[in-house]
């Protein structure tokens, strides 16, 4: 489909498992229409099925804004800070199951968005950041142009799968097409595209490319056969799932495999929702120091790992254990975690192939429902939570009881957000969103805004700390302006609570820099015409949240609670 030429500034991961697919402009057709670069951008986004762009205007991208004014297919959601554009694109992508698009100016605008792009990279979320640029004639000259950052492409290389800069109007459709290919094949991760303002304003002959459907990576037959043989002979198998299974929508295959093998299932925080928490084989999440995964895996002879790095705290593969890993990213398979059989494949395709091989080999789960081993570890997990975090998990349960099974929960970097990783049960149809290993304060509220744009009538709840929420309180205006009817829960303990707890337990009575002054939450919400209510108990939170999710308007619930131990700082 593509020829051999590509823009000189293009970047992709230089390692051989992530090759740069060629970008080229097809041979000119005599009937190719002329249009501006901005119109080519808009039409290319429409051709790829984009229906929403999250953006903040600025001089270098105003031509793109003007072109979007003519779109009947794309909704433009303007924000009050560039970080929010990319956070919203990430939240949108995770709920809509398709790429999210953010549009910002270069330099400070792009750098403001970088924390959100880094989050998308950490959680393998397909986000396209269109970052603009300074005029083409000034690139590389260090003239001090407005918003200039020398080698801006290099700034983003560590946190994107691929990026490039276009140098002509005719390159725009191919660059957009390649961006979507990169985001929707292999491991989905963010990409960045730079378009100088003179290219957006210029006119040229353009061919708009149609969107394509790409096949997923299939497993090798010989590796599938080896995996099936090992699993069929297992006495105590176990399954570990990660975010790759959720993105691949492999829930049915996980459930079938677990039932077929009578194998307990544990997951990472990114896998919550891949299989229902009420499934009889589901044990729970391993997170920080919390969970029973190490004990379960130590007690397993064959461990099937799908869509995750497989970093269970304290676990090390022992002699005699067989580790089978399925991952779409060969680099993860190359890491030494004691893997016996490494299968490069889409998680859904890999699991389905092994299930087929098991059934053809005579493995059948018709002898009974099973699940006794999983129940044992699930009960141990619950006993651990009851002993170590009864107060924290009571707050989490209040959130769960107040929301429907199809709710979307965004767990921020706050105590109740941390504990929700292990105590919030996601059922079929529900979703759970975190910032993954990036762990950045301030992500939950703006990410929830984007999630709600994609979620439609489904309830969306953001769990925020008082520290994290104050990264972007101005986005209450975005919620109000665009009718984004989510619920924001702000937990107020007057401090960066986890850091304050750490400080107190490591250094004694030597507080410095962790406590702060908070606004009057009701006054703050009222300034944006946002409904608000304050509570100070789990029952109060449950009641307030039940009411808030039933309303067709954005709401803020502020919760007063003490500083408590986070899961990663248990005594």
C-alpha cells in the first residue's frame, strides 16, 4: 500500500519490534482536489472516524480550528488547560475503545499536555496529540519564535510510540493514516503529529485516504500446542491477566479458560473489568503490598500470563514451574520473568487458540463448576482487607453500592482511589480507569471528563484527592459549558495524604510541605454553577452519590475524612 519515501522528521521506536511503517504520498491523480492543510487535516480525521477533538486554541493552530467549524461529524470540546485536552483524549479512548484526539499549540501547549501523553503511554492508550509547530522556515534556526522548542519531536520520543512532522499539505492524509495505523496495531500507545502553521494555511493537491481495519497478531501454532500441552497436564494452574486482555476484549476467553482448567484468575489494576469480579474463578487484583497473588502463584505449577508484564511483588518463578506468556509486545516477552513459553499474539487471539487446542485434545470442564481453589484465595484476600484496611474499604464499598454495574470509575491518586484498586468490584459492563505506573496527581478529574464524553448515559465518577483535584478545578467550567454530566468526588484530608503518612511514619513529628489550605468547596463549585454537597461518612457518601448519578448535570461531592494508610505503606 505504501511506497518507500517518508518524512525525514518521522520517529518511531527504534527497536526492531516496532518498525516505522513507511509514510508516503500516493502518486498524484489528475482529479485530486485542492484544499488547505487545515481542511486536509479535518477531512482526514473524519475519514478515520473521529467524532470528537479535545483542544485549546492558539495562534499556530487557528486554521485547524476554522476548518473544524465546517465539520458535521466532529465535535470540538475546548478546555481551560492543555493538559486537559490530552487527559480527556485518554479517558475518551479508554471508554470508546478507539483513538482519542487532542489539539494544542507547540512549546508550552505541547509540554503542558505531556503528562497526559505519558499516562497514555504507561497504560497503552491510543491518543493522537496534534501539537502544531512554529513556521517551517524558522525550524532549527533558534530564532526565539513564539512557543518555540528546539527538537520538539525528540522531547516526545520517550512517551510516544511514533511521531512525525509534515512538511507539505499533501503529506497530511498519509501522516494521519499512519498515526491511526500505529495506534490500532500491535500495542496501542500515543502518537504525536506536528503541523506548522504555514502548512495548515497553504493549499495543495490532496488525496484523502480511507480508514482501514487491521488484523490482530495471531499466535504461532507450535507455541499454542506447547502451551495447551502444559496446561492440560497442570495440577494447579493459575491465570494472570493484565490490561492487554481488557484492550483485546478477551473477557469471554478468560472466563472460558478459567472454567476449562478450573484455574483461579488474578489481575493487575489495568485488567479490572476484563472479567467480572463475581466470576467464581476470579480472586482479585495484586497491587502494591496488597493481595494474595504471590501465595497463589507459589502454589501453582503452570501459570498462564496474558497481556501484562507479570510483576507480582515478591514472586519469582521456581524450578518446575511453567510460565506461559501471551503478549502483543515482543519486548515484554523478551524480559526475563522465568518464562517457559512466550507467545507473541493479541491476548484474545492467543487465548482462543489455546482453548481450541485444549478442547481438541480432550480437555473438558463438564465434570463440575469448580472454583473451590479460587474461593479459598478470594476469602483470604477479603480477610486481609478486613484486617488491614477496614475503614478505607468501607469508603470504597460506599462508592460501589451507590453506582450501577455499568459505571465508569476513575481512581485518582488519593487514598480511597488507591484502595479501590483492590476493593472496588467491577462487574460486566463496568470500567475502571487508573494512571497505571505513571501515577500522576491531577489525572482523574480531566480524564473522567473525556470518559464521560464517550460514556453517554452511563454514570462516570472521578475519585480525586484534594491535592490532585486542585490541578484542574477550572475544568468545572468545561463540564458546565459542554454539558459533561459526571460526578467528581473530592476527598479532603487537608494534605497530600500519602506523603503526609509516609512523612509521619518515617520521620516522626516533622511535617513539612505536605499540609495545605483548601478552598470552600461549595463556594468553588457555585462559582461555576456546579451543584455540590458535603459529607463526612461512608453512608453520607453513598446517599449523595446515588442522588448525583441520577441527575443530568455535573456534581461535586466533597468528603471530609482523616489521613489513613495507603496500600503501599502498610505497617
